[in-house]
């Protein structure tokens, strides 16, 4: 049909549909790019997370606790990797807890299995400010850095293990 003979409202409707289709295609393409970015950068994020976990657990002696981050060679199917993060308090009534972390290159999340409480995931996603990828912590929508994710994991265990200190108020 001759384009001059097509009514304007039909041209507008077609243009609107074409724009909606282009937006949907763009969103699908952006999602695919994000998935590929998570797959490609995930192993480096996890490497940095394990490094930060070790910094955190090695520093626990400053607050009277012990900790360690250990890469284990348990029977996880290749290429899945496994790490155990432990926090302990050695005293007359010792306490210990741990969180096992599992990740295989290409996964979209780090699986966390704590000694106490239900298992949880740290979903990996693209950081909006262009800083690579991050992990979503609990109900947050802002991706955390590897440093923030490590702090989240270790602090959770410290809250469980650390003895409650009673400080008596001073009265003058």
C-alpha cells in the first residue's frame, strides 16, 4: 500500500509497536550481556571474596575470637569449589560456628550453608555503576563488593559466637 494513503493513527500505532519491540529486544540484549559478565567475572569476584574472608577471619584475634578461611578439597563435583569459613571462641565454654561456601565457575550465585540457620545464596549481578560484578546481600538490591560480602558472612558468625559482654554502669 502507498504510505501516503495510510492513516496517521495507524502509522502512530505501528511506530509505537516498533518502539516497544525495540525496547524489549534491547532489554533482552542487556540481560544477556549481564549474564555473560557474571559468568566471565564471577571467578575473579569469588577469588577476591575468599581473600577478603581470610582478611576478616585472620583479624578476629583483635576481638578475642579465632577464625580461618580454608579452601577444602571435599567431594564436590568438578568444577565446583568449596571453602569453609570458621569462627570460634576458646574459653571454659568454647563455641564454634562455620559457613560452607560453594561456587562453580559460571554459576550466578555463591551458595552458603551455615552451621546455624538456613542455607542462603549470594546472587551475583552486574554493579550498576560499572564496577564489575557484586553480590546481593539478604534483602538488599544494591550489589555489594567482595569486601562487603566477606564482612556480611563473617559478622553474621561473630554475632552468633561472640560472648555477650556486660558492662556495669558507673554512678558518680
